[in-house]
C-alpha cells in the first residue's frame, strides 16, 4: 500500500505528465493496480455465486462443443455480475473515501485514496456496464443458442460467426430505433447528426437504459420494502406469542409419517397414486420439519429479542428512507442545488456530504445498500419476474444470463436513483451525470413524489396487515372455519381466548 501511495504522490506532483496525458491515462500508475485488485475480488465472488446456482448438467455433457460454449458464456456472465456488484459499491466507496480523507487528511498511507481514483472507478464501471448490456450479454445468449450457418463446418468458430452476424443485425436494429425516436423528438438535430454515432446516439441509448433502470427501481423498491418484513420474518424465530413452533412441528411430523406409510405400503389401494408426487411432497414436508426443529432449538434471547429487534430495525430504515425523500421534495422546491447533476472532480476530503458528519455518511451508506437489497427482493417477488428466481444447482444458463442482465440494470441505475431521491448529496461522476432527463425538474419532482407515495402506502399496508395477521394467529382465530365471520365474534370471547393463549 505504501508503494501505491508513493506512485500516486509522484504522478500527482508531475504537472508535465498530467498535461501530456489524458484523464484516464493520468490515472494509470495508481488506479490500475487498485481497480484490478478490487475487480479480481469481485470476479472471484461472482464466480462462487454462479457456481452455487448453475446447473451442472449443462457443463458436464458428452458434447465437448456445447460444454465449451456454455463455459465461455458463464465467464461472460461472471464478468457482468462482478460489474453489477461494483456498480452497487460505487456510492458507498465514494462516500466512505471522503470520510476517511476527512479523518486522516495528512496520512501517508491514504495518499492513494484520491479523487482521481474514484473518478476513474466511476468511468470504468460506466464503460463496462454498458459494454456488458449492449454487447457481452447479447453475445452470450446468441452464442448458447447458435448452431452455425447451414452448410458450414460445425465447431465453435461457426457459432462465433453466426453470433457475430446476429449481434450486428441487433445493433443495427437498436440504432435504427434510437434514430427514429430521436428524429420524432428532434427532427433537425437527428438529420444533422446522422453519422455522429459516438457523440449523439450512444448517449441517447445510455440515457434510455438508465431511465428504464430507474423506473424499474421505482416499481420494485417500494414493493421490496414491504416484502422485507415477511422475508426477514421467515428467516428468524418468532416469539412463542406469535408462533407455536412445537405445534407446527408436531403437525409436520404426523404428515411426514402419513406420507411415509403411503410410500412404503404395498396394498392395492395405493396403486393408482402418483408415487413421484408423493415422494416430492414427502421430501418437502421432511425439510420443513427439520427447519422447525432447528428453530425450536433457538435460545430464548434469539427467539424473544432477535425477531422484535429485526422488525424494529427494518421499520426504522424504511421510515428514515421515506423521511429523507420527503425532505428532498421540500429541498427541490426551494433549493436549485438539490437537483441531481454531474461533476468532473469529486474534491474528496474537503467537506462531508452529510449534515451529520461521519454518522450521517454511515447512515447514507446503510440506506443505499438497504434500498438495493429491497429492490432485488421486490424484483424477484413480482409476478412478472418470479420465473427468473435462481435455484441452487438448478438454474439454467439462459436464466443466469437473464438474472445477470436484470441485476446489472438495477445496480447501474442505483447511483442515479440514490442521487435523484436525495439519499446522498454526492453528485454523479463522469458519464453518470450526463443523462438528458436529469436536468428536468418536473421529472425529478414527480419521481420523488411517486416514490414517497408508493413507499408510504406499501409500508402502511404491510404493517397493518401483518399486525392483524399476527393477532389472529396469536388468538387462535385462524383455526375458525371460513364460513364463520370473525367480525361476529364477541369481544369477551376474543379477549378470553387471547388471555388463555398468553397464559
């Protein structure tokens, strides 16, 4: 680390080298080793994640050609997933770097941590995320589906040629759609910039992808905030007042024994029964019983303290997030600097990006990561994308490609999403701040209002329904027949039943 600090100090103190090289090449001596180290760690982590979910039968086949193609596609998916994780960490790394430089302004070992490094990391993530979305992931999909042109020699290269042609046709189709859309909106500009691909059409394409990702986050995040309570509750042991684990475990044990007798019975009455369906149900019930046994062994502290603290923490994070967005709505009305914008130099180490200092910066990092987790939970919980939910050792390569594309769209839009909602005052770096729609006050204001409204509605709905459900379970009213209306139950009977359950 001291070597990196010495190299960075030498490069920054050389004005001739800084003026002779461009912005990216000026960062090479100190940023490349750190970026490569960070990306290598994320690549290894992504490879372990995909290895856990991939379907091994697709990679261990008799056809060597298919195995090679699937392995190459998996490498591309690993690269894309690592870029997605890096995009999630962009804002947390930038905010924490600023606080570290504020805490240790003259530390020799922190000289490698500067604005040039952070700016270069943002530019690399922007480049690799768009490269993965536009070229790598379509190439991986077409590569796995291709078989080579008719009449050509079979092999991996034949698939490469067919994939390249398909990718070229897809690129022409997308560019044509972008040109038609720009011609409808800006007729004269589109005609003058017909051959200006790099300066005009690609920024419009990136802006459209970012807008789609931000709109997807707007739909998935409020729904995920409400789903976080049920998902967390299913992973923790609830107090005995809210859940009778022993009774549920006894019912599961009786059901398992009944299914076991059906499978082991050789009498003629079970001949017409589907043995495969019963076996699958038996394994499911057994897994449920084992999970209930593990939850029964939980300590009283974990049972009576862990669940309430987790629910209060989720409620506090959600409430703080909604309050921050509501405060940002007021800022938009009275302060022009509240609008999201881009900047070229982050100027790290000069001032904190939070009014509360380091504590506020830590809260911002936690809120940003919490919003990302909530958006992922909401994405996979929505009916449209439930089929993409990965399963351990049973996820096909096509599903892996779809998951990587979806996660990359969500993660690459997270910095713009967080800055648009006012979660942080850290302005967008590089090309992230050059989207056309960021300067539109009406879009930003309407976006904040919609998020605050949707998040508040989902939170109120979740809390009220969850409270009603848990009270019904605690008082034992869920065992009533469906024909009996719970509203007709006398209050004295309800209180008596509840008191008996508590005792």
